[in-house]
């Protein structure tokens, strides 16, 4: 997302906010064309040849759903299926690019050539993507639609944040580029195991992706491999992007105009560095565009996490933010030197994705290069960033000073609750200390103590004077002797 661009969650995936609750009809074999040879190597060759040509304008639908209601009528209801459980998604008016659909069986691919009966209500449209139904045909657990976006409902049958194939020039001055998935090859292994190949094309690059998708009791796992061919120099190539929405939470109520206590798809960025350090960066809704970078050479994992899974925190029995999954990315092999970058855009509603995180390598992406990446995506409601140390479960920010007394001018109080098994049994005499990156006079009234009545919960409170330090952020963690007891919590000073 650039400063001028934010992706509408309602336009890209709005139809999937409520899961399908209708049976579907089987697809007839005559919908598919003749069998053709299929392999990863053939698709790689196709992507390479594509990158060697000038970028061509993508295909645009002439049979679009004219509004949200029309798209819903085409999506939900009786319609044909492919590969047993695959239903097509119609091209909406505000995102009319269409995709080619191919079904793979036995290393042969057949192209969908007839759309008759493929949309609900007997309607006619062009496909912009697809979703994979559960075996009971009552819900769906995987969907691809719009640019290179895709997502899963995780372990609790609730869509939330999204992933992308690639991010190009996100968070830079000037427009962001959104390459498109133009064709999908879908192979059903079992009802809970689908392999999806996707061809990607954009002004700056072409590529191919393979997604090995498995639905299990703990959520959805996707093993991803990609081959990218750079058509022209790219200023910022973001690998394994995750896109989400954060409006406000319990610690940032100044943005709240809604009655609900919290509204967000994810509440933090988690990073597992090569050194073993666990980092937690609470998400924010800044007053202006904000980019944060976290050194991540030899990255072990990162992701956007919905750590708070309590209904009481949201009180939303419709959107069910408490059920929305986290997305954790684990590189396969060493991606080399680089950084995880987080880009936050101001928002005044829950309808726009305003958060994106991705990894950027130090080596610039130059025209003519090939880049290959492998990684695993985990969509789950269990906290995938849990490494056994104590985790930040609450972060509050308010006026500095003593409660009930006049606020201290220029001071901000930061209160962080850390919880986990590493803290069980520790008391005020256990020589636990809060390690903070600031020194007086930028810091005052530091305290770290166990919360009464909670066996594994500690609270750290500190007054910070940002104008008295050159640091741009607060960093803190709990330590006992030489051992870290908690993840490192990072909170930027800028709003």
C-alpha cells in the first residue's frame, strides 16, 4: 500500500465475511477442455518467457457483478463445482480483472471453457477467483481473489487478514504496484488437501507460485514455493506479504468513535530472529504514514498475530474479531540478510486494510534476475509466535505521573503486561528486572512486579520523556540473571 492507496476489504473479499451456507451442484466434465501436459517446470518456463516481453494489459471482465448485492447473489446459492469442492467467485465491478481456471489430474491440466451454471441463481459472470469448500459444503476454508491476494479461515471458520503473492514498492513515495494472479491450476488431493499453482504478472515482474494447502484441526498450512523473474528494476521487493486491518484496541482508544471496545484483524507484528530473540511490535493507527524496519538476517519467522482471542474484548457477535486467525510465515532455508518491514496507514474505519508486513532482502532486485523463495504459511488461532517465553498481552499508553495527581508535562506512561510459563512462581524477591533501552532523564518511575492473584502475569510501568532521548522507540523485556524471560516489546514514540 502506498500513501495514496489502501485496499478495500469489502471489495477484495467482502463476499467472504460470512461463510457460505448453501449446497452446490457437481460440475460436468464437458465444462473442461482437452488435457494438456502440466508441470512446475512448464509453468516456470512460461513465467520466464512472460517476463521477457513487455507487460500487457490484463484481461478485464465484460460480465461483472454490478454491486455488492449482485455479487452476493452470484456467489451464494446452488452452482456448479470444480474438483469436487471448488466454487468460482465473480468479477466485481470495482475489480474486474478475470482469471483463467485449470483443473489438474494426473499431471494433466484441463482448462475451464464453459461457465454455464457456475454461478448461483443461474447468473452469468466472469471468474475473478475461487474458494475451496469444506467437505460438508457449508463453509469454505481457502480463497483467492483480487490481484495476488489470498486467505484462509484458519481453525475457527472466520476470515480475517489476507496474504499476497508479492509486494512491489509498498510504503514508498509514488504508487504501489499490484501484480495479478492471472491463471490458477487447481489439483484436489483429498477433501482437505489442495495444491494450487498460480501465474503472476505485473509491470515489474512475472512469476509462478505453488501452494500446497492442507486443512487440519489447528488451522490451515500452506507450503509455498515461488520463482520470480524481474522485468525491470524494483525499488522494494516485499516477500511473503501479510495484509491486515487495525483501527484501535484497548490501549489506543483515541481513534475510537464506535461503541465496540476493540476493532482489528491483528493486534501485533511478531518476529523470531536468527539470534533467538522474540519481538512483539503492537500495531497502531498512526496520525500519518509510518514505516518501521526490523533487522532480520537469517529470519526464522514473522507474522501478523491476533493475540487477543476473547469475545469480551470486542463484543462483536457479527464480525467476530475474536475468531479471526493469525498468519505466521516461516522461511524454508536461509533467506539471507534483510529486514522485516511494517507499513501502517491511518484509518477511520474497519473497511480498509491499513497494515502490511513483509521481508525485504538487502540485495536490490534488478531487471533480468530470477529470485526463488520457499516458505510455510500457518493460519491459526493458536498464537504461532509463542516460543515459551512470556508474551505481551496488554499494552496501555497514557499520561505520565502518579494516578490521581496532575500529569507530568511531556511524559507518557507505558504499561505492559507480560504473561507466560517462564514467570510462574517468580516473586518480587526473585531478582527479575525490566530491561529498557532508555536512561534517565528520558525514563522515570520504572517498576516491574507480579500482578496479585495471577501466577504467571507481570506488569512493567515506566514514564518516558521522548523529547529527552534520541531513541525513536521504547524497547523492553524481562530478565533474570543472564536469561530473558519474555519477548522484547517495541513501541514507537511517534503517533
